[in-house]
């Protein structure tokens, strides 16, 4: 069976746009088997310079977004008694590392949302998992100051940043039936920090 996906830019905090996309996907594919909550934003600001609006925007996209999209898709998964919700978290939400507090708080909240939602929908045959990548080539790491990159690499057992393909392989495994006994967990993919 060939799997298909759709990539559409939109504001994940707007319920109407998410529901419109869901409806279009259901018209085209008849069902949604896997939802990947990947949208996220951040700013590299210390607490003293962080405006309340900035804090709220990051939490809105990074936490409300997965809530809105999950809520829009779960009804169909519940009817079919199958599906996977895959959250893309961050090492910042799972470990004590130097990162902007609003980003860290949002990714920690996503881990909580994962465990709670997994428990809620398990009886319907739905799994909810989270992947928390560490520093990746071409990702947020490209904007890191040199001293922070050096510090990360010093603590990373593999001594290098990861890459998107390595994380994608883990996501594909967790979204597949090969991981059918994994739910409510956050898998940190960070090279051993």
C-alpha cells in the first residue's frame, strides 16, 4: 500500500482552517491514519526581554496547535478504532538545557499532552507518541552561538548534530505498526546528551 501525505501551510491555532484542511483530506483520501504535529516557533530571547505577547504566541502555536489539530482529527480515528498522533517535541522540553523559557515550557507541555492524550484515547486503539530531537544540522542549531554549539557537542556522546533524515526514520517507525506497543512515550533523539 502506498502512503500519501499533504503539506499545507496554515495557522495551526485557527480551528476553522484546521477543520477545512481535515475535510479536504477526508474528501481526497477518505481517512487520516497518522497526524504529525510538527508546527513550532521560537525566539532566542532571555526572560528579561520576553514580552507577554511573545510568550503567548509561542505557547499558542506549540501547544494549542497540537490540541486543535488533534481534536479535529481524533473523531475519525475513534470511529475507525485506529490511528497515530505523533508529536514533534524537543530536547529542550525533556532535559535541562539552555533554551528560551517559552519554547522550553511549550515543549514540556507537549510531552504532558502526549502522555495524557495517550491514556485518554488508548481504549479506541489510538496511539500517541512524541519524538524529542536534539540539535539538528540545518535546524535551529544553525543560529546557535558558537559557544553553545561547542557545549552541545561536548556533551553529545556521538559528538555531532543529528540530521532530519535520522529523525524522520524514527518518526516513520513510531507511526508504523512496527511500534504498535509504544504509546504515551517521548523518545529523545539527541545523539546521547
